[in-house]
């Protein structure tokens, strides 16, 4: 079997005195989609941010395509981050730039492209997420779903080897969730390697290669959606999902 | 009445030349304050502890000591000690500029801290260095938010520039004072000078307001 494209080994992270991640390890193969689920406070978001070194783990290492990432070298860190894209819950678009420039700026600043080259790619990426007509609008003029799609286009423009998604639909109005999920679905079908934290269980069930259940900073269970979510399987994951859907029914 | 008008008209070109000197001092001081204030603000927000400490002392000192005291301290003391032979005009601009840097750094710091910091995180996630993130994402937005505070700072420095008088720079105030002591027409002359200060403030503030509107981000409200 080929080496996993990305390996997280024994990641530990403490934030303001509290142990958030307790030696978490996870491998992902090329083209896989792994879905992180678990109650809030489980460490999913911290884990994703550690994978991209937006937070520096106290222990553990990350191996990209067989090479240990050396974070002591700024240059290597920046180049690593280019290869591992990140989508945030609250989009984090650059508010002073149009949708096109949001996508183009890192191409120019990081990849050193000319303005024209960068904008050409930006046009293509916006087209890919279905926003070719919104290129000249500013983030404040876009809906939440459109903002998140711009954020996805911005990450894709860097041609990442792995894309991390931190609850990409949690900040969206319910009717806007679908448009973002369908973009992510297309990416999964195109074979982009992704690790995604989400509460969208139907999505996870349909598309995940593996569901990873986290609780209190540890991976408690993992397995294919079919095996973990099977009716009467008695797994923590199934239990958690039932609670989620019970909650939805109560609200409805 | 006519007599007084004649004195003012007679002195006006001389006073207006002083207004140019005043504008020079304000321009120099604001620019120096800007050039120093921006990196200071970045240091105050993102710098390591000792950088923040040093900058904190700088701000504390220049905000804590009266400008008049600073003028004397630098013009007759420190500049002399350093062997700098500065004209009264540049000395005034530099002292006001260093003071303004302390205030401007706080204006920019406030604006930087008002921005959602997730954007810096996003720039890092794209592989940008912190320097690139701050320069191309944070500052363009922070500077926009700073224009109202900056317009305040402009009107304050304009008036502080009259302190040039104490070191003998020939600004608008000093010239008006000279003419007044010669002609004894204090009232009319200082009304004239006051009106010119007022007009400069008004025009400057209006220009900055226009700039603020021009660079406003469409759809953006905070």
C-alpha cells in the first residue's frame, strides 16, 4: 500500500492550561475524505488547526508525503501551508478585497504570479464554485453560502494536496448549507483529499471514506460510515448521531 | 475700522506665507507620525513582549509630557547634545511628529484590534508570512478605519504647530504676533489668524472625509 499523503502522529496540544488534544494520530490516503465528528469541545477544530500549524502542537509531528514537516524553518512552514488548505467556519474572507482579489492575492504574494495570471486562475476557481458572476463583489455583498464558496475557491487556487474544512456549514442559514455541501461533494468526487469536521451526518454517511469520532481530545472510534452508523451497532458514533437527529426533530 | 482693515490687508501676504510654513510643519509632523506610528502599532499588537514594553514606554513618555516641555527639551537639550544643528522649523516638525507618532500608534492599534483576526489566520493558512498578512490584509483595512481618528489628529497637530513660536520658527502664529506687536492691532490680526486656522482645519477634515468615503468598502459596515 502506498504511503499516506498526510500523517499526523501523536499530536498533543494544551490551550491555556487545558489539555485539548491527547496524542491524536491520524493518517489519510490520497483521495480520501475523512469526517471528524464529536461533541463541541472535543478538539476537532484544534486538531484541524494543528494540522495546518495555525496552532503549534507541543508534541507530535506531521508527515506530508513521507517527509516530516520541519516547522523550525519558516520557509518550509509557509510552503507546507500552501499545500494544505484550510476552510474556516466563519469564512475569514479578506473584507477589503473583491471575490476575485480574495482568490488572487495569495497567488500573487505567495506564488509570485503576475496580476493577470492570478486573476485568470481566480476566474477559473470562482467558476468552479459557481460564482463566476460574483467576482467583482465584496464579501459584505455576498450571502454566507457565497462567502464560503469564495473561501473554497481561494483555498483551491493554491492547488492544495489536502484540504481541511472546519465546520464549513455551521455558520450558515439552513437554506444555504446545500450549495456549499454540493461544492464539497464535487471536490470529493474529483478526488481531492479532505479532512472535514462537520455535524452534517447525511453528508458524512454518503461521502466519507472514514468517520472519526472525537471526544475529550481523543479519537474514540473510527470506521466506515456503514459500520459505525449501522442501526443497533451500539457505537458511540451512532449514539451521538441519534442524539443529533433527536434534537433536530424536537426543534422541528 | 478702515484703518484696521488696511493693517490686516497689508499684513495678509506675510501671514499667509506663515500659513504655508504652518502647513509644512503639520505635513512633516503628520508624515513622521504616520511613518513611525504604523510600525509602532503593528509592534504593539503583534510584537514580542519586550518590543511592546519599549513601545509602551515611548507612548507613555510622549503622551505624558507637555509638548511645550518637549519642544524645549529637544530643541535646546537633546538635539544640541546629539550635535544636530536643526532649524527651528524642522525641530518643531520633528518634535510634533514624534509626539504624533505616540498618538497615531494608538489610533492604528485600535483599528487593528477592531478587525476580525481570523483574516490573519486565513492569510497564514494560504502560506503568507505574517509580514505579508499584516501588510496586505490587516493594514489596508486598519488604515481605512483610522481615517476618522487621523482627522482628529490632524486638527490637533495644526493647532499645536503654533508652539513653533517658542523656538522662533516663522509660522503663522509667530508672524501674526510680530505684526501685532508692531501695529497694536491684536484683535483684528488674531481674528484673521484664527479664521485661517479654522479654514485649514475645515478643508483638511473635509478632504479626509472625502477620502474616507472614497475608500469605503462596498456593503461593509462594522
